[in-house]
C-alpha cells in the first residue's frame, strides 16, 4: 500500500500493526513515543514504560546506560 501524502510504500510491519493507516511513518502526524524497560526489584520483574512527552523522553535517553543492567541506577550512600 502507498502513503496518501508522499506516495511511498508503507512499511508492511506498520500495516500489520495499524491495518487502517493510510500514511507512512514520516508523514504521520502522531508524535513518536519513547519506550523503555524498567526493572523492579533485583531482576525478577520487568515492565514497559511509555513516555509520550518528547522533552522527558530526550532527558531519559541521556540518562540511560548501554549494556547489561542499562536501566539500573546505582546510588552511592
């Protein structure tokens, strides 16, 4: 299927996720959301957090570490 605005092909994965869409990601008027995993407790529980505010998302991206335990914050006492 082609985008109604730019006439480029819409990614098949986007069509699978949003079957009624008529625009590609670049032409979409929706803001992009930031999604991250949050580990609660030691390592036994993990949940997904969706951040819709672009300023908050940019701030959190700057705080995130890469690699094993990337979302754990260590605080010295």
